[in-house]
């Protein structure tokens, strides 16, 4: 297990899960993940244009030895109830109902945890409660849904059944303004964090939209961002920003100070990937001819991050069709060696 300690925090790389597949034990252009308390993950697959495969894959996260399991999958391509056209994000409510945002249909589709269609709501427009390309979504402690209304450069809140509650934000590059915002999360105090994609930053707000802080700045260096898509906050207030443009995930302290960068450490294939290679001798021979597999270990267009109640940091690696899992250790003690 790869471990690093920075500024009093210790992170360990655990494992990754997934492989490229249009159904079953694998993902196709995954764009988001929702984490249930019992170690279950709901992976949102956007699917490829040339092979329709939009769906939600429900599976276990497994452990550092693999052992992830497919539970079932639901949803399909189309515009009817329970179908998708261009999905962007996913969120779970307290009952583990699954909410999926669709930027093409400008709607939210709701399923129960078994994948049964429950409801849908949403209408295209720029008025209160209307949406233009909804991207990131997340729930607050009161069970209200926060939606990044990307095309309108704002954030809106709704009840679970789609009743409009509030909205704030506008287009621009100043503090509190957005240019095609993407991911969203809330911390334990209810403050709101938004990945401001085209402005290459993450902004923090009060629940009523007052700008508090900016994380990152345009660039490709330590802590700098170029097209961030996802954001998460852990139980100690550390912030994790997925930087799609540089294939990195940066960690910041609660005060915005840069902590460290994750680039992907998947030196061992996911269990599902190993199964594919075991079943295909030609694939194994081809891998042996490659001079270095290191590029395969790294992120390739990461897009989302979530943190579960076990401090597992789960990063969605879009183009490599997998989830990377790191652990923020609690009360970690450096091993002592007698020389």
C-alpha cells in the first residue's frame, strides 16, 4: 500500500475498481459516483455516443485485495421515464434514492435503491426553478437538492420533489461569479463549494450565496487548476478538487492552503480488469510487449470525487473507466524500525 504523510495528514492508496464495458462488471465513460453508508457505490455511466450504454452501475467498493461485486444496473438510453440522454451527476438522499441529472433533457430522474423508476422533474429555461444544462447535484442535511445550473451560471435549490426554493449566482469571473460551473458539495456547516470550470477555480459560499473563499488559481502547478470538475470536503474540512485539465486531484486545507496532489497509483489492475486479461491470452501478450505500464497507473481525465464515512476518497477516472480509492488515515502512527 502506497502511503504519504503531508502537513499532519496521511493518505494511503488502497485499490481501484472497474474496466471498460458496456454493461455488467465495468463502466463506460463514468462521470460521477454516489456512496452509500454500507460500502456500496452507484456509478453513473454517460456511455459512448457510438455504443449507447448510459446506466447506473450499483456495486461494492471492495477492499485493497479487490473483491468488488456487481449488484445490479439500471437506466438506459432514451428520453422516456427512467432513461437518459446526457447524464452529468448523481446524488443519494437519506433513503438511498438515486437522483440523476441530465443536461440534454434538463431534468432530474429519481430511482429507488433497487433501480425502480420513481419520478422525474425539471423544465428548460432561465426563470426561477428552470434549468439549462444541470451538472453537479448534492443534498443538504434538510434533504433539499442543490443543483448547479451551468448554462445559467447559478446554483438553485429544490425540495426532493422538485419544488423551487432559491437561487443565486451569475456569469462572470469575479468573486461569486461563474463561467460554466460543474461540481458541487456542502460541508458539515452547510457551506457550499462549487467547481467553477471555465474560471479554473473552486469557490466557497455561505448557503445564501455570499462568497467566502477561492481555492486554486489558473495554471498547472501545485494547487493550480485548469478546468476543475468535481469537489469534495472531508470531516476535517480539507477540500479535494478534481482537475480534469491536468489529470490531477489537489487537496487543500480549510484555509485554502495547498496540501498535496494525487495523480493515480493503480500499479495493480482492478479485479474485473484482471478477469478480462485472464480470459484473453492475446491481451496479456500485448501488455508484456509494452516498455512501461506507468501511464496506465495515472489518472486520465478524472471527473468527480466523493468521500464516504470510512474516509475513503473515491475518484472517478473517466477515460480509464475506473474508480481510484485512497484512504485518509485516522490517528496514523509512523512505523518504527530498529536499525
